[in-house]
């Protein structure tokens, strides 16, 4: 099983402490902070990632699913935009496949659009008015309408959860700050499938691309914002 | 019925002749020419545009549909990428609708993703391995994976048909040349719903953004290219 | 000289009246309206377009320049973001030119980045803190950081002026609404170089992509908004 | 000085070995391979990164600069497109700064467009016909014309070097594969400023986004390709 061992965790913490010293001396690792109009973006918590037995299966769902359930409840109470992504293809295996170059690196040929594997996990099922974006790349923004959708809703803050931390969540976070949003990555809401990568990618992100925050603080923030109203 | 009258056509021809003089003196209206690896991109020939009774219904389907059938036959013979678009929304009418700002200009609130209205016209039904892109904006490229898909297929030429000329076909053509493709717009394969706009937008495009070509020449070109092979 | 003659104007008005009937019956030509946080985006009012003797020279500068001066004054009074574009290339004529496919249609090989021709007209010179974007395509958004910049400034409304109406202003307007902004095109602030194209493209835009407004109303709107403050 | 210590390197190798077992069992870590038309993209080897005394100063220039010199020589021999990036801002410190949200995380307020700090290091100075892209975000593709430029040149393979590995090189690699290119990251040509991040990010990339290759193999590949010719 893919758990980060205590030894590995300790080794990583030693590295991160040394790196943080340099980053802080140089003026990195600043706090981006929360804005006024957030959206919740849940990356790839579809069955191929949340359930056992797939090439993409991730760990820690016993923490990730309840964390996302709590965030969904808070988000819905304030009617903020909720967006789910899944990664799937109309023609995963054909000679002109829409997997593009990615099938040359990872097993995306297993992800068929419309299949059970590509459907959002029913434990966090989308409600009416919530978007499900079928993306083809790691980032929720790349080759999708997400940027335009969030902009039309005047969203300034993107709360990010899901999997995988070393792939889709990381690329989405980088695109979010590049696009002019404040990215907030929820520590307990993200995961991956090999040891160490969650810790390392959260470290890189917190240094350069977005704030990594505990779920308690994010829930507290959501409680405090003004509810979205119809325009 | 929305036919461009002979008087209007004549008035437009007088304007275009005068404008062409200026353009040619200045070095506009060049020929972009055909490349080696084309794709066929069919814009919004879904029922809401091809069938009577919708807000989006267009004219001239008795020419547009057979033209597209002929192009599809030629494209499939050479196994070039074929991409259809439709414009539709997951939540066309809700307070956080994915119609964005467009519903403030045009009746996109009538276009539900997955509905019969949004489905590609069965007379030109997609075959296996052909893509159907559900877009939210006028351009087939904006907020979609089309650019990445075509690039991964090493496409250099985009053959464009469909509707509407003043909306989605025009914006798609502009994005195609901006993205580094050679846009070829098929004169008999495009249409619209009000008089004059097909003529005018074809004129603007041919001056600045892509070559407007008769279907015979496009079919001849497709006959002459090398068939796509599996990579 | 490239003036739209009274006969042409009249012919166009007849067409537009007929087309407007159809559009309004179908639910097009809606008003998008003004938002709360505008930016002023001035397209290609650089010397190659505003001064005589260039391939790109446009008409009507005796109206366009004063209109933009008035808009700049109003925009600066409220400290809203002001963005200028120019179109220019690092290597306009080389074998690996950054003109891409566009030099196959129009004379962009005359536009060198850093040249006097590509500089913003000094009558509307940028002030400190105003952006100058060097773009390679028609749209001010395509292949530039404009979307991200406006989003980070929480802009919801894009006031558009400049040239050419059938080229860069049109494509920019289409991208603006696609991106979730409210596009407002200022009638007296835009122009082109051949007869009829200003009228026609304003007609298409007002039907589908943005509101075409007289400068008086835009100035009145700018007077009424809250000034931008430091964040 | 920011060198990855032998202990840290060893700890990382233990993690990577365990992770690679899982990845390979699952079908990750495939070889994307080289295509036929490469471009060389050199990320942020400008003085603020390559010279001492800046917030952005990176390590290992004694290896990185010669590696890039060797790659440039090979690239120029075959006349493939060469693109340099730098990160800089027109208004790094103003209230409407084009640093967007990034200045809330890292010290981009030190990077003025046109300054010596933002200029490409003269040891690897651009030659005529080579592009210098001034980007605002981590990725060389985000908010720039790079994708369109490479597409117009029919490039299928992107050879990547530069800094930083945990920032701009990583994000660029992710965007490259998303865009349909084959990313090749040159191991000796990349760097960063804190221990461990080069190793970790190369590991993540090789698993999911691009091939990490030694410079010898890349030089050998460049020697073997057909030279670019004028189109």
C-alpha cells in the first residue's frame, strides 16, 4: 500500500525546513490570502480515482471523501459555484485518439467518456446547477471553459481539492494563479497514489503558487463569506 | 424567409469590388493556400440550427447538408480528423449558468447539453473516432481542447463549414489562423439566418483570415492528399 | 479616399433593418449592459494605423483620436485599467518568423517590434501604469496575458476602441464575451480602411457579441462609476 | 549554498525507487519519445536567475550554462526554432500591476521589463531570428504566443531547459504535453535554488509529463534530425 512511511516523512521535513529558510530569506512563501468570491473546484474525484482496482486508484479516500463532503455542504450553503472535473476521452484507443500525447506517458487509454469509471463518485454527487467538466489534460483550466465560467461568475478565489496532487491538482493550481485567481489548496482534501508526492507538491505550491490550508480554516472562511445571489 | 435579394446582392458586390481594390493595393487578400495535413471542422450543424422551428434555425440547408455530406465522404476516405461542434450548456437557465455573458446577447438559454436540439443532425452523423465538441462560445477553439487535439494530430490546415457565418464560423476562422493553421472556408458549406451576412463575412474572411473556396476545389484537394496513417 | 458613400450607407441600412427584424423576433440583439469594473482597451492605435502612408493606414482619425482622448481622460479620472495594443513582430520577414500564418493573408511583414510604426500614436500616449501589449494576432486576448491581467484586476466590462473594425476590434470583442466580460464597443472610437466594414461589423457585434454605444453614453457611464482603489 | 546533500539525495532515491515500482505496475513512466521537428525552449536564463545577488538567483550555472551553449550550437546547426523566455513586468509595483496574483506569493516585484536583470544572460545570447518571450506567469505557454508560434512552425517536440525546475520549467512541461507536444527535459540543463526540488520535479515529470533525458542523448538526437528549411 502506498503510504508515506515515518522515515520518508521525516526526511522530507528536514529538506523542507532547509528549503523554507532559503525561500523565506528570498521573499517566497508569501500568503496569497482569501478573496471575496470563491468557487470550489474538485479535481477528478471520479470512480477511476476514488475506487480500488483502477490504474488511477488513489489512497486516503477515507479522509478525502469526508473532507470534500464537508466542503460541499459549506459551499452549497453559500451557493458558490461548484465545479467537478473528470478526465475522459471520446476515443481513448483509436488512431486519432483525443488522448493526444498523454497516452504516451500514462494509462489514459483506460478512461472512456460516459463510463462508470469516469463518473463522479456518488458519495460527492453533483447537484443541479453544479458543473462537471470533462477535461483531457492535467489542468482543469487547459482546453476547458473553466476560466471563462469563473470569470463570468466574478470568482476571485479557487478552493482546490482532489487528485492527484503531483498531476492534475498541481497543474490546476499553477494555472489558477496564472489566470489571476487566488488558489487555496485544502490539505486534507487532496491525495495521490505514491508515497511522498502529496507532501512534496504541497510544499512547492505553498512556496510559489497558492496557499495550502487546513480544512478547518477553509470551512471557517466559507462560513464567513456573503452568499452568492442571482445577478 | 431570409434570402438575400438580388438588389442586396448587387449592392454588396459593388461595395466588395471597391473594397477589394483598396485591399489589393495594400497587400491584403493574399492566398493562404492548402497544407499537407487537413482536418474537417463542422460548426454547429446540430438540429437547433439545421431544423426549422428553433431560435437558431438557419437557411439553405438544402445546399449546406449535401455539401457537408460530400466533404465527409472525402475526409473519411483519407481518414483525416473530423470534428463536429455543437453549442450547449449544462445549466442554460440557472443563476450560475454556464452560458456566461452570452445569454445577455442571444437566446442560448434554449440550448441544453444532451438535448435533441443540441445533437448533430443525423444526416451528417458522426462516425466512430470522430470528435463532437460541446462548446460554450462562438469559436470552436475558445475554451475547448480543439487546438491541442489538432496539434497532436499534426494538422496544418482546417477546412471549415457550418453555421453561423456571422458568429461561430467567423470566430473559429479567426482563431484558426491565430493558432497557426491555414483556414479554408467552404463557400457552399456555410450559412446563416439573416440576409447579407454570409456574403459580408466571407468577404472579410477572404481579405484577412482564411481562403474562401468552392467545394469543388476542396474536394479536389482532399482527393490529392496522402491518407492519414496510424502513428 | 475610403469613405462609405451615401448610396452604400443607404443600401446597408435597408439590409440591417430587415436583418434586425429577424434577429429581434428570434431573441438576438439583447443589451449586455455595463458592469461595475470597466477597463479601457485601445486596439492598434499605433502609427502604422493612425498615420498616412502605411499598408495599415486607417481613415477617420480626426474623429477616432479625439474620441479616444476623451475616453482616456475619463478612464484616468477613475484610475481604471487602461490597455493599449499594437501588432508587431520580432522577426517579421525571416524563415521562422513570428508572423505565423498571418503573413500569408495580410502585409504584417511591415510591422517590426520596437519600430516607430508599431509605437502607440503620441496623441494618445500611454501614461505610467498603463499597459502596452504587443500582440501577434487580431485579438487582443489571443496569445497575450490580457485575460489574466483583467481578471486579476476584477474587471467585468471591457470598453473597446481602435482599429480595424473588421479585424482586430471584431476578434477582440468576440473573445471578450467568450471570456465572460461585457464588451462595449464605442461607435465613434473605431475605424477601418475600406468602405462599409465599420457599419457591417458593428451591426454583427451588436446583434451577437457586445453593445455598440455612442461615446456620450460611455463617458456618462465612466463618470458614474466608483474609482478603482489600490487593493 | 543550496546544494542537495548526499543524505538528502539518498533519501530521495529510496522514495523514488518505491514510487517507480508503483508507477510502472500501473502503466505510468512511459517513454514519450522524440518527434521529427523539435524546438529548443530555454526558460528564464536571464540575469536575475543566472547571476548572483538576485532574489531569483539559481545554483549550478557552471553546468547549466555550458549545457545550454552546447544545445544552442546543435540547434542552430539545424536551424530549428529557438525560443528564450524571461519573466518581467511593465509595472511591477503599481496598484494595477501586471504581476497579477503572483506578487502575493513570490518576489516578482523585482522584475522590470527591459531591465538588465530581465535580459537573457549574454553567455547564451539570442541570435537573429530567435525569439525572446516576456512572460508573466510560470509557464512559457500561459498568456503568450508560444503555442501558436510553434504550431505555425509545425514543431512536434519541445526540448526544455532553464530554471526553475519547481516553477517555470515544470509548468511549461505540463502545458507542452497538454498542448500536444512531446516534452523533453534536459537533465543537466535545468536548475533551481533550493535543495531537492530539481530531483523531485524531474521525477514527477518523467512519470507523467515528459521524458527527462541526459544532454548527450539530446545532442545525438539533434545531430540526427533533418535541418529546418524555409517553407
